[in-house]
């Protein structure tokens, strides 16, 4: 058999089926305003936001080795940029989401080289300090409500759409678009040359560097991109809430601890992991939320045991048992006659 | 005179930060572990002291005789049963496991003690002070705190230099694999380091509880202050850590003099300033 009888492919039969199935699911989700109630629409919007945050954190920690526990810095910055742009500059809120993304990236650009001076786990705590600096700074800005925060004025809210129903629909579609867009973006990045570089860096920094990969630049690019997209997600989250305060905007529990648990339980370093983790998180939350603090302890304990016993998470277990991947990144050889 | 007073208070506050930092610095030095739950362990120590004081009706400082060994035992078990498993080339497992631990401790304390802030009464020592003339006074409690920090750090330096445990710490710090080949049981050495760290944490927790109000969510900022002291001082240097704590304490005290709202923020900004100007800290001894 000659070499030409083989082909190198990424897609598998399951991944093709998953692709087709996902088209139907996306179509159903786009139509959600017609079949889901108001409360469910909100819940879905929240799920998309967390899916976006989880995918971005996974790209950062699982693929780039930048374990940040300070992504709340960009969630909060995005939220505050939206409020500031809408209230002070009179920018339409939906447009302000884009501004928030630009602001997040612009702030991350000078911050990154500073934080990169800290190694490994100290980098993680450094990102946390940066988030605290943002929180304490925004608490000093009286124009945005200082420490107690502020609400988006009714005039701006009705400017999105006149009726509440229409407004809910528009915000919902934006959340869906952003969530899907970010998952797709992460997937495309991992399939690209940069993705290949990231895998190489993860496996061996020295070997990657000797092959001509600029590690610093690659990490910087991913950090800045992630910051921008996280800020856009933050803007959308607080557009859904219509109210912002420093403690809510820069909450380490809400925007980092939960997100880390989702990714770790679902499967860090896999694209499907954040999706599985986010769905599981919300399933558990909707059923166990009455337990309050005990629920959080349970979640922490589950995340710790997953990290110890199955570092690739639930999806990793499932995938290695069945060989199924939904988002094909890896290449594999297929004999030509079986195609 | 207000400014001089603020600097003095800042120096003494730096002692408490050095206590937060010493345990962090110790375990990083011995096993390159950064314990994200470190601040929550401080708060756990504070609550433990509160329970001991309330049940036995003794003062906070005699309570240390019970709290410190208890926390040390907890630290040993924690390392032996949980954290040793996570150590290796990959930095993700220890980071995420201690992060999970932090959330578990916070919410456990929240379930047991509610979110109300607590304080440990210490009697007349709380307000006692020594006058230095010109309206400058030094509180006995802050002075005690600072003396404790200096004692702990001097003690650690001695332990590292003179004892067989200290030799084992230095050996594993230099090369854990070779140390194991030479007959050291790394699992035990690491657990001893964590026990020592937790003992210092218990002491820091008691001082925290006597000095100010605390609640289950107080941990992360203690971790951050300790971390900042370590980085400002330079990795691997215990006296540097004390210097880092003092720098942080002075920055906070001076900013509080200008506007109380800037106190914590100023500490963080000084940390970033040092990171910009001297990325390896003031007295670096090793690389991260």
C-alpha cells in the first residue's frame, strides 16, 4: 500500500454527526424566545455567558499554561466600560459591548508583560492582585456609583428596544451569538498555526522555542485576546443584570471560582470540557441551589477529587473510553478505501 | 508627627504581613508549592482560637498553646494525604487543588459561624501603649506582633542553618529527587514543612483575630498581603520577606493617612511598582 492511499484528517464520523446535530440545536436555541419562558430565557443567557468564560479560561489555562485566577478583572472591566460608555458618553449599549472588548484588550496589553514576570502559581496570584486593583479603583469613581455601584438608567434600557419582550429577545440573541462566537473562536484558534504552537509550548517550552516559536509573543497574544473577549462577555453579563457594583463586577467566586470548577470538572485542555462542565454546573445549581454554602463546598470537593483522580475531567474520561471527540483538533491517518 | 507615627505603625503592621508571608515563603522554598488556601488557613486559625477561647475561657495567647499544635497537625495531614499527590512537573494540580480547598474552607466556616464578623477580645493589652514623647505612641499589641514576626523568622533561619530538619529542607529545596536518593523521605519532609507553615499560620491567625475583625471571607486578602510581601522581599529570602512586609505596611499606613479608601489600593500599587522596577524583589535569593 502506498502512502497516497492514506489521508490525514481531523474530522471523525462522530464529529461530523455532532456538527450536523449542533446545527439543529443552534436553530432551536435561536428560536428559544418563542418556546422558552422569560425566566428560562434568562437562564439560557446566563449559561451562554458562563460557557464563554469557561472556554476562554480553558484556552488560557488549559492550552497556554497561563493559570489566571484574576479573570474577574476583565469581566468587571467590561461591565463597567459598558455602563460608563452608555451613561457618560451616550453610546448605545449593544455597541458598547464592542468597546468593552477593545478596552479589555488595551488594558491587558501593558498588564501582561508585568504579570509575566511572575512564574507559575505566583502569576496566578498576581492576576488576582490586578483584579483587586481594578475593584478598589472602580470603588473610588463616584460617577459610577463608587463602592455601592449603579443601575443602568431606564432611558438607556428602553433605548435598546421599546418593549420588554423585544429587549429580552435582543439581549438573548446577543448572548447566544457571543457564546457561540467565542466557542467557535477558541476552536478555530486551536486548529490554526497558533494552536499548533500552543500545543508545542504546552508539551515542551524548550523544544517549541528551538523550532522557532516565539513563546512570549504567543502567550501575550492569547492573554490579550482572552482579556478582550472576557471583557465583552462581562459587558453582556451586566447588560443582562442592568446593575453593577465593584463587589459583583470583580467577584472572584462568581467569575473565576465557578468557571474554574466548570472547566476542571468538565475536562481542562479539551474543547468539550467547558461545555460539559457548564451544563453540569447549571444542572446541579438548579437542583441543589437550596443547599447554599454546602453546595459550594461540594462543588469544591468534586473539583479537587476530579483534579486528583481524573485530571482530564469527565469529558477526558468519556473521550478516552470511547474515542469520541466532538470538536476535532487532532489529526489522524485514514486509509483511503474506508473514506 | 502624624507622618512619622504612620510610618512607625506601618512598620509594625509589616510584622503581621511578614507572619502571613513566612509560611508561604517556607513551603515555596522547600517544595515550590504556592498554597492558594494560605489566607484561608490563617482565618481557620483565627476561628479555631475563637472556639478555644470561648470554650475554655482562657486568653488568646494561652490559647496559642492549643491552636498552634492543632494547626500544625492539620498541616501535616493536609500535605501527607492531599497535597503530596499533586506535586510534580505540572503546576496546575497543586494550584487548582489549593484553590478548591480555599473555597471549601471559606464555605465551611460560613456554614459553621455565619458571615458575621468576629473579634477575639484580649483584654487591656488591646489598648495598652508605650509613649515615646512628642505624641508618638507604640501599641503594645503591634509591638508584640512585630516581635513575634522577628522571632519566627530568626527561628526559621536557625532551623534551616543548624538542625537536621533544616538540612533536609535545604536538600529537597535544591533537588528533591537527589534528596530522596540520599535517603530522605520527601513525603515526610514536605509534610513537616507544611506543618511548620501551618503553625506560623496559626500564630498569624491569632494576631489577626486580636487585632481586627475577621469573617469567613477574610482569607484571600491575607493571602494577597502575604504574597505581596514575599514578592517585594524577593523569593527565598526570609529576612527579605520581613522587609517586604514592612514596605507594604508603610505604604498602606501612609495612604490611610491621606484617605482610608486608598489604604489597600496603595499597597497593591507599590507591589506593582516594585515588580516593574525590581522584578526579582528587593533581596532575591532564588528564581521562581
